[in-house]
């Protein structure tokens, strides 16, 4: 039940199957990578990369030198983040690095754990990642807007934000604060690149950049060498480094993206970000159109901004749609569940159940089915509102 | 400075370079994997394995079905562990799984963390892995021999033991105890396989089984489905699963090992465990001979046992040599350091500095240099003992 069409793939989903848009599984990029053919193929022999060690020239001894090279080259080509003078720490996805950062920046000698905050709506994994083993070093303290303690804290700033796509800065802004920038979505397919960022601690992940979520490769750009060293120590205890196979494959893929992305608007079609931005823009156009047809839902609006990378005025096309039911009484997650679309409730993001987060990164058929079902939600509810009920 | 010799590789190490036998980096198996040529080569295309998900037929949704198959097939072929009725949880090395186990079996509702113990000498990573983020769920409580509290506990049983190669069972043996079996070294190259083990929680790793430490693949065989589910939850929060590339490569390698290991003593030379056992046996013979020549060091003795896998009476040839200085005043780690051989002090294993752990899994040239330097340690010290001092 798979048919090829022009490099893309259409799978025929039964019209009554459950559509899972709860996770941000970035499978929409498959068509691009198919088109690239063998340019990203990796071949690894049985005797290669046996050792725990990747290099003796770097404090991060488990980081493959080729991956480091590709990461620096990609940020340079896109212009979204500075890498000069930064230590790169590789992780099993950026989730593991988030824990490495918590460990690295938390005071070791305090009787009470340091507070960890993020402005709501915040990424739903932050509370559980922070508190899973009830650390005595750090503790989730909720919405940064409500943080009023006069003591040190760690603030996660996700920009563009997950779930709502908004560009953000820190909100607490007090002495003794350590700000961690989660920039997973700061790539041209999702948002205008307005500057090359140079914060102290910046987290990125291949999952959202190129769609290679299965590889579990994230990286941190860290200005302070001592913080980087402590993160490396955490990684050694947590998993004695990171898969060499994934590192080598992602190294190749990032280099192909970096090489191909220098020509925006080229006829070759080998610019990954152009493919991604066009695909996202199209989906958002379709979604906005159907949402406009009714009074039931609203979507965030994003400002037009100059993107230094494309050279164009453009608005954001985020990886998630942050949908709000206009009817205040409505549980948005439940509403979609009734139509067999799994989405994530606003509650999970420290917000209210009138909101839900819907992945915009799924396969074409998942997105199309979602749009179809949205149409039927609207029709049904219009019937409820204007009919005999 | 690399020359091939009959499938093996000899690198010329400068005679004054530092030999690092502190880590258990299992690079000695490289020659075998070279000999296997393309049988273990993996090829992964750019568009493959994008998704976080590997399967929807398994609670461990990030486990590649081929890896599960190979793991079951390998344990079946070797006869070292039962897999029927067990849930397999894959991890980024067995270190990550150890933390998943701690999370899964610790009570969530207690005011005080549960005690975690292991009989000294214990694997040096247990204390730091348990205590790194000062969890409120579990806490390192040291040598199991000294554990006398009348309360629940978790006991790590490493068998064969790291550092000393001894076959072990639990030592606390009290009600409310949860025993976790770390079986990283329970493979025929290291120890006689005397039974097919069926404990509740068993940990294994590709690193020590086949030497693919860079892949960071470990697996747990878990009898209780609820414990397995909680381990899976931990893995999702800690790293949202495990590298697909590593899983697929290790799946292929374990299958090649499983297929090749059915014929022990075959002339093909494609039995990995035969290669491994012969290589380890030869190294141990050389080491025992040189140690015997002097009164300076001792090595543990291992009983002759019937190995169900090889069908022979054999003794253990552990992955590490647990060396004891006979002179009680000697710091064994420092002694070797003076000869530019890095080893791990007995102190790190909850034992005393008269002991040191030395990796027996390094490259041929590292092992040979180690033996040469051991000769010079002995000569120098003999000089000290019998000369003008």
C-alpha cells in the first residue's frame, strides 16, 4: 500500500485509522532524503569504530571529529548560531544534553535543589525530565512567569517555542539566573533567521533540523569550558558517550545540507531548507484556510520578519500548530480524540485544556487526513451549534 | 605505522608512550571483524529510519525488531541466558539501562531513598552512576557485605565480576531485596558457561560481548512486565529511545556471531567466541608466566569448570586482570603509572590500593607493551630487593 510519486511517498491510510499527531515525529522530510539518493548513504564495516573513543584532541573524547566539522559548517552556512570559541558536546538527542546541562550548572554544595523554570506554555518534557529521579540538585518549579523567589534558578528558553512557535527570551531576568537556550527549531524551514545567536548554552538536535529523529543526535554549543567539561562528565556516567554510527551518519547528512543550502532558490532542488520551508508553508496555508472557514478554532499569528538566510520577508511556519478552541468550555485534546486524531493537551504545557498542540511534521497522508477530519469536526460542530441542539 | 599480518593489525607503539589499560576498551576483537570482511557491513540510506518509532508491536517501541531477534537468537545459540517470556529493553549501553532499572524498581512513595549495594570489589561506576544527580529515589550504600539495615535494598550482582572475574551470587539475601544481575561478561571467551541463567533482571552489552563499544548498545532481559514498562518510560524521558543505526548494526553483528558460533572447533575460523577465547587464553598464559617469575604480584585463580557451550573443562580468562602487589605498602596504580601504564586503583572498586585492575581487552601492541613494562617493573624491583638497597 505504498506508491511512489515524484520522489515523495504516499501511503494510503484507512479513513478510520487513528492519526497520531501527538508526537513531533518529523517524517515529512522523507521525500527530500529519497530524492538525494546515495549522497547520504553511510557504509560501516564490521571492524570499524569498535572503541569508546573518537578523538584524543578534544575534551569531548566521544565526539566524532567529522560531526564536529559538519555542525560548525552548517551553523556557518545558515547563520543561525555562532560556533567560534564554543565547545561542542554531543548527546543522545537533546533530551540527554538537557540533563547534562542541569547537572553541569546546578550548585553541588547547597542543601536545597535549584529551581528550574520555563515560561508557559513550555515544552511538556521539561517537568518530567527535571524531576524523574527526584534529584537533590535541581527541581522543577513551573512557569517562569510565576517565579518570585530571591535565589538562583535555571530558566529554559525555547525559541522558537515548543508548542507555540513564538520567538522568546528569558522572562525572569534576575541575578543568579542561568539561562539555557533550547534552539531545536531555530532553522529556516520553521522561522525567519534574524540573527546569528551567541548565547552561553545553546541546544540543537538533528531530529528537528533534518528529520533524523531515529538517530538520536543532539548537540550543545557551550561557551564556558568548565560547564562543557561537567556536561561531558555527565554524558560519560549516563551512557559512556554517544553512538558512533549515528554520529557518522548525521555528520554526512549535515554536511550535505550545509553544502546544498548555500544556493537558496537554485533549480537543483538540493536545498533542504528550501524544500522544508516550502512544505511547511503549504501546510500552514491549508491549515489556516480551513481554520478561517469557521469560528471554532484560532491559531497564533506570526510577524513578517526579514530572514537573513533566505533574504526574504517571511513569517514563521512552526513545527507545531498551537490550536485554541474558541469555546472556552471545550477540551481540545478530547475533541480531536473523538475524531481519532491524537494531539497533546495544553495542560501538558502548563497551559489550559482549551489548547492543543498538533504536529505539522508528519507524513503527507497523516497531514491530509488531519485536514479532512478537521473539516468534519467543523461540520459536526456547526451542526451542533446551529441545529436542533 | 600500521602493518597487516594475517587479518590482524600490528601498530608500532613508541616504547615510551603511555599505555592506557584503565578503561576496558575491547579493541582486541578488531582482527576478527576484519577477517569477516563484508559480512557485517551495514549500509543505511539517507531516507531510512527517520522516525522515533521502530515498532508498534512491542511496549519497547524504540527497539528495532531485528535487534530483538538477534539477541534472542544469540542467547539461544550460546545457552547463557533464557529469553522466553522476557521483555527486552534496549539501552544506550548497559550504563543507561542500569539507571532505568534503578528508576523502575525504586519505591516512589518513600521519604528516604532505597539503598543500593554491591559486594566489594564492585564495578567502579556503580557508586557514581547511582549518586550523580543525588536522587531522592535511590542512594549508594556501599559494600553489600556491610549492609545491615532491616529495610528494602537493591543489590547489583556482577557475574563474572568486574574487576576480579569471579562468578558471584547475591550476598545480602534478605526480604525486600531486589537483585539486578549485570552479566556483561557472561560470554564464552571470558568464562565457562555453566548454565542458562533465568534471573528476574539481567543486563548485557554489545561492548563486551562482540567488542562494539562505540555502538553503545546494551540490553536488559526483564521478567516482570511492569518493571520493563517503567524502564521503557525512563528511556523515553532520558533519551527518547536508542540510536537506530547502532541497533541495526549490532543486530547484524549479533546474528553473524549467533550463526557462526554454532560450530565450535570448525576450521572456518568464523566462530567469534573461539577466536575470543583463544586470544584471551593466550594473553592470560603470558601474564601468568611473567607474574610467576617473581614474588611481587599475585593474580586470582579460577576453578576448572565444564563449559556447556564449548563442551570442555576450562577456566575463566577474564576481561580484566585483578593484580595484587604482594608488598602491602605498595600503591599498585602508582607503581604502574611510574612505568607509564595507566590502570585503575583497587580503591575505585571499594577495595584497597594494593590492588589494580588492568584491561586484558586492548590491542595486541598495548598488551605486548604492558608485558614488556611488567618485565621491567619486576627487574627494577628485584634490583631494589636484592641489590644495595
